[in-house]
C-alpha cells in the first residue's frame, strides 16, 4: 500500500500520485519524505516571497497561490497537515513532470480548449512542375466537358424523337391535330353593293363578328363531311346575299380548291341561316374566304391554292355552286297551279264517258311509247362512264348549261379528255374543270413530306411518292434519325414507306 504524505489517503501500489492534490505517493516509510520535502521547499519559497514552481509543469506561480494556473495542480500543502521530519541520511529525489500522471478528476488541457497537435507533419508545398501538371489536367477536363455539352445540345436539337407517354416533347412524332375552319390570313372579307359609310353594320368588322359567332356550326358541318372522307380539305370563297333586315336570301360558292358538291351545299345552306344586324336600305354581297383543313399546318398551302384560283377567275365567271334564291317562291306557284289543274280532270272525265273505251288505250300507248327525255346529269354520267379513264369523275350542272367537273383522274391527259367528253354532250354551254390528278396528289404529298422532313432537321433525306407508297433516300447521322424519317413521312401524308434507302453517316466525331 501507498499513502499520500500530504493528505494521508491510501492508494494501491500501482498508483503514483494522489488524486486530490497531485502529491507523489510513497510507501508507508521513506516514500512520502520526497514529496514532503518538495512541498516544504515550495512553501519556504512562498514564505520567502519568491515565485512558486509547479511540481508538474514547472510553471511559475505568484506567492499565495494554491493552484497552478497552467495545469491545475495544488501548489501548497494544507495548513493542518503535519510537516514530516526527514532523516539526515535520506536522499532527496526531485519530482519530474514525467513521473506525474493527472487524475481523472483534474482539469486537463483538452477541457480548457486544448492545444493543437504539434507532432503532425506539415504538408509540403507542391513544386512548379506539379502545379503545371494540375493546371493542364484541369484545362483538358474543362475542354472535354464543354465539348461534350455542345455535342449533347446539338444531338438533342437534331434528334427529336417522341417518347411514348410524353405530352409536349419537341422530339415527339407529330401528333394528329383537330380539324379546323378559319378565314384566310392573306385574303380579306369583301362587302359589295352598299355604301359602307351609310351602313356601318356592314363593314368588315361587323361581318367578321357574324362569322366568329357561327364558326362552330360551320366546323360541325366540316366534321360531318370528314366522316365520309377523312382526307377532305378545301378552300372556298362563299358569297352571301344579305338583305337590309339582316337575313340572307341566298349564297354561292364562287370558287374552291377541291370542289365537293355535297360540302358546298351544306356550307351554303348553313351560312344562309345566319342573321346580320339590320342596316342600310339595299342588299349587299359578302365574300368569306374559308379554309377547311384537317390540321392547322395545311392552312397555308390551301390558302395559296385558293388565292391562285381566285386570281385567275374572269369578271363574268359562273360560280361553282349556287343556291337559287328563286326556289322559295316556287312552291306557292306550284300550289296555285295544282288547284287550277284539279277542276279540269272532272270536266274532261265527265265529257267522254261514252268514248272511254276508245280514249284509254291511246293514253296508255303514249305513256309507254314516249319515255321522258334524260336529264343533262344522266347524259353526262353516261358519257363519262363510257371511258374507263373517267370512272372517278363526277359532273353536276348549276343551271344554264354550265357543268362543273370534280373528282380524280390519272394525269393531265385524262383531265383534258374528261372536259372534251362533257363538252360534246347536248345542252352543255360551259365546263368548269376542277378535276385533280393522281400525279398532282402524289406531288402534293411528296411536297408535304419534304417540308416536314426539313422542319424536323432531316435536311439530308429526300422522298419520292408514287400512289400510296413512299421511297426514302439520303443520309443521316444516326440509326435513330433513319427510323425517325419513316415516322415523319407517314405522319405528314397518307402514305406507307415501302423502301428506306437512307444511309447512316455519323461524320467526324458524330458532328
């Protein structure tokens, strides 16, 4: 056992210093004299007015201080502690800092902020060569990153592919848009036959408002027509005859890009039911340039065709379709004629009862032997059906012997043959040839596909359309662009890609 020479506490043999005051422990005899001697010397030095030396860190303390300001070790023994007597022959041993181990309860340097470790090896400053190597590596990495970003941006701009389920991606396959009916952008609504200064409700703004209010009804008519022909598109100038009270007395189709009698009749009939504000004292004619397109991207092409046809019309050109305003008073005349004719049969029937057997046979013979003369429409149909090239041609007469041809033929030669055939029919005074040719349709589809390919960035791809088949050729940079060209061709026109001869040429580093 060991004991503290200052406070007398006992400690096991493994302990070396007192936990309370830091005094070195010794055996029951002879060991405590060393600590006592040191503390006594310190006490004598303090009593003499000199500085006190800390037995642990050798720091200097002012006289009268009992705790070391550097390590927290008690400097002077308690006043009540007995001062042991050392034997004259006892050897005095100095206490070194290495012999003292602070107790767990004593303040340590780590608890009062600690000191930085001084045994760590300082990092060496890189040499000039190492700095140059680092800067060169960073520069190369930055250049590669910038080049990769530019390539990725160019790849995205030129490779716009739609992911299934994506909503508004610019690289998507063109989605089918809804049909539209709109006024031509570069052709104005015209009002004829009235002084606009005196009839303000017949100016362009007012008649355009009437169209805007009834646009949905015209669009519904077009949608019904699309149910029979999903590729139907047309541009027409509809002329309405507006009365002073705002009612429409009749309408005509002055010209159209794809004559369709059924669509013309439905559009004119629907627009004839419009109601304008009452104004003026004289009727006016209002011309509306209408565009019927299956998607908004075709509006420009249809308008260009309509503008060209309208510009080529002569001053006395017969309209393609006309709803006869005189048809309204016709029923009353027929109704009046019927009662007038009704009384005559009884009078005639009353006269010849005795001659009835002789009169009846001639009447029957006349009805059987004299067939009604064929109408001009029947004669036109018979003449056209005789030529196999003209089986798809329809002809209708708008009155006065003027005949309008619509439908399709193979080429311009067949188109001219149809016009010659119709002119040879008796009763025909004029022909409006609105036939379209298969070759022109092929050329139009080919132009639509080429235009869409250019818009999609596939400038190196060309297409040839024959019938419903498309043949692709040219070069692209990736296999993805090669497949995208087929998607663009099918979506731009009603065709099917039969052969894809596009070559993949990525170029230098894919640019």
